[in-house]
């Protein structure tokens, strides 16, 4: 197995981790668990660190632009709070959707920043 395959599996595993932790912390928030804030902080920190790792090892030069566009879409969706109508159906659905999206953004944003900076450096070298 080469480095590219390992990186792809790592990316998939980290997204899966973001979804699972979104379900766990979303349920904790729904159940008014007093440890929700601390758990949310640690999960976010872990996902930020994993995002930095992914930013350095997985995204190839031909994947940078689609990855940056996808990350922008994720950030816009997270900031728009598009899941709020789920709260009228059941509060747990809203908590799950919001935490999952926030954790995927927490994972993808550092990777996007790293790749954006790499792209800027690549553009300056071309001139």
C-alpha cells in the first residue's frame, strides 16, 4: 500500500470519526450532560490536529481547487445554520446534524488553509 492510499483511508477514517463524535456529542448536548462543553472542546481540538495532518499529506495539486471549493461550501453551510428547521421535528436531529457538520468543518478547515497557503506559494514561484 502506497502513501496515497494510506492518506485516502486516513481521510475517510477521520470523516467517519467526525460523524461518530457528532452523534455522541450531539446526544450529550440534547441530554443536557454537564460535560458537553469539555467534550466538544477536546473533540474539536483533535479534529483540528487531524485536519492539519491531512492538509500536509493527502491533498494533491490537482485536488486542491475542488477541495477548497468543497470546504468553502461546508463553512457556508455551517455558518448559515441550515439544520435549524430540524429542531421543529425533534431537537436531537438538529443537535446531531449541527455537531456533525461543525466537526467536519473543524476537520476540513485547517487542511483547506494549509492547501490555500501552499497554492499561494506555488503561484509566487511560477512568476
